[in-house]
């Protein structure tokens, strides 16, 4: 098996959950069948959204992540991952310093998984930076899925949940979470993408209001296992009871991207 390297601290709680899910999704009968994992917890890496949006004084996260990637490769890690969807806006640049190692692309993996579930219209819950750079719009489009984005008012609630609640170590406001999810399902989404790893910490169900809630962090954990050559449990089994026998949630619609009003 390949050794896995994780650039963590983006944020720390999401990093801890990623490792926990890697252990949980590994189909292992003994300690020796689990992955060899090296985690660099680097919470000092600058805020990704602030930099991508060009906020005054914001520093680049690219160089610190390149440094961490080189460090992991030097430690013998052949497969790399980072539990930060927003950082994937510059993943190619971060990975450009590597020799033989490669990153697992979280948005692409999550979009492919949503397609496998039969999702055709997916509402994206992510940071302003991720939405502005089109990280999930491109990934979902490449998977043949229409992406729907929250309107300004709903997106403000998403950012508040991420920064004011989860990153601040507070319990998320249940009413805000309900409002955000309802806005997407009311707009006809049969899938909701948790495109920020802080949202993965909310403990949302796999299904809500007729939509599958796809947790990109869980997909990343599962994909890391398979990429490293270990046996993984079937993540799709957690959704199977919500998907029709033919593998679809509803009839496939037009592919594109629009904003929910």
C-alpha cells in the first residue's frame, strides 16, 4: 500500500474527522491492514477564502501548502490529500512541486460519487472562495450534473455556519442549517453537496427532503483508501436505501449551473 500524507489544520476538527473516517471506512481485519498515514496539522496556513477573494492583507496559502506537500513526499507519501475544498481552487499549482506523489481531488471525487448515486441537480454548500472560483461548478459539470448555488442571503447563512459557528468551536444554529438545506430542496435539488469540510462536522443525515446529502469529506476518506491500495467499505451502501433500484433519484435534467433565487 502507498503511504498517505494529509495536509491538515484546514481546519483542525475537519482533519481529525478525515482521519477518523479513513479508519472507519477501511475494510480491515487487523491493525496491519490499515493505512500508514502522516498528518501535518498546519492551522497557521492563511485563510483560503480571504486570499482567493483578494481581501486586503490576505496572504497566499499556496506556498505554505507547497512546502507541506514537499515535506510529505520526502517522508515517503505517494498519495496526498487535504481536507479543504476551497484550497482545491489552486490544487494544480500546489501539486506542481511534486515529483512522484499525487493529490486526491476532493471535489472531482465527490462529484463522481454524486453522479454514481444518480444525482442530477446538486445544490452546493461551500465558502464564498470556493463558489467564486467555480471549484464545484466545474467538478459537477464534468460529471454531468447541474449545479445550483445559494442566493446571497442563503450564502451569508452558509458562511456564518462555517466561520461563526464551526470554526469558532460553537454549536451550529439548527435554524440556519434548516433554512439553508430547505432553500436547496425547495429549488428542486435531489442532491446537496457539503463542499466545505466544516459542514461535514454538522452530523447531517444522508437524506433530507428528497435530496441525498453528499459529504465530500467522507468521499475523500473513502477515495484515499482506494488510491493507496487498501480495501474500503462500500460508501454507497449508506445511501442505497434512498436510491431507486435503477440507481437514479429522478429523471436526469438539463446540465448547467444557475443561482437559486
